[in-house]
C-alpha cells in the first residue's frame, strides 16, 4: 500500500515538473515563433490549435461544452484577460527582449494576484509571509526593469513593460476565473481559447495579412510545439494536478517554471543574463515561492 502511494506521489511530482517545463519552454517557443511570424498571427494560431485539441480531449472524456450565452460571455472576458491581451503582449515583447527575461518578468503573476486580492477583492487573508513574497518579487522586477530604465528608454524597456502588463492581466484572469466554479475545469480553458481565437483571427487577417507571410520551418515547428505542448498538453496536466495535488500544490510550478524556463532559453537560444538579472531572478523565485508554498501547520500534540 505504501509503495503504491509513493508511486502515485512520484507520478504527480513528475507531472508537476513536466508542467513547469512545458510552461517554462513556452517563452523559447514564442521567441522562435515571432522570428518570422507576427505576434497576433502567432497567438491566433496558438489559441485555435490548442482550443481544438482541448475540444478533442473533452470529447474523449465525455465532457460537453456549455451552450448558454452568459457562460460564453464569461469565456470571452476570460479570453481577453488570459490569452488575447497577455499572449499578444508577450509575443510582441519577445521581439525586443530575450526569452529568459520574459520568463522572469512573467513569473510574478502570484505577486500581482495577491496585490489585486488585497486591494480589490479581499477574499484572502494578508499574511506576513505573503507580504515578504510581494516585497521580494517586486524587488526582483525592479532590479531587471529598473536598471534598464537608466540605460535604455527605447523598445527594450517598453517591451519589458508590456510583459509586466501581461502578468497583471494573468493576475486579473486568475481572480475572475473563480467565477467558473461548478464547471469542469477544461470547459473554461477550451471555451476561453476558442473565444480568443474568434477575436484574434480577424485581427490577424486585418493587421498582418498572414497569407503574405513566409515563415521559417523553425518558427512553424515552434508554433506547433507552443500550441500542442505548452498550451493544450499543459492545460490537460494542470487540470489533472488540480484534482490530485490541489490548487495550492499545483501552484508550485510557478517557482519551478522560472529557473527551468531560463535554463531552456539559455541552452537553446544561447541567451545570457546580466549579474543584475540573475539577482532579480533569485528575488522573483524567492518571492513567488514564499507566496505559493503552503506554510507548515504546527503539530498537534496527541493525547497520552
């Protein structure tokens, strides 16, 4: 019995690392994709392919999509916050900054989620540990973005600001996502992706005329990997972990994703980080870990 339980735990932890790797690798895939595919077209294709793949998975599991108008309106709003705006901002930003920096800046989602929760919704308690995480994480972001502000007021700084804005969108999406209780978690994922595709495809056709593009093979393969692995497969793993490890345990990927994502971009793209960026990375990882790793409960003394 213990052996079987240990095996199950090992499988779930392996899936957690896999999830962090898939999401960490997405920044490298985006960097390769936007080399020859414009941002809106890249994200339109990403949402379309991933949404259709999730529909196939849902059909295999016997899960039906909601058909009522109000639910799809919420899917559309979730799409704006979770994919249409942030993914496009990140894709545009990675045309001007390294994937490693994008990974670090975009990892601060839990920090902005906490700030919005504390200021706006107030549905969770504020603890000293979370406040420490906010301070450490914001210090890391300032170390990365703030130093560049003194040297570069051009597109590099604007791109970094765009990625931080995308992170704030993720934080808003995480809070709004609480409204989907009662639905199978894959339904809002697939629904929001398809709603996002419905908005992004016309924008791509109007703004970037994708039929005139000549994307490289590496960009096309990166796009397919981004949609298949870092979006559809990652969502499937995520929803399984929500059921097995719970929401708190699953958020551990947030601090695993950062060093994994940076390592992938350094290994595949040959990117390098400045000393200040490495310090910022450490601060962000520390801050996100402080906010996502559950505190240990004091042991309860057993009656003698």
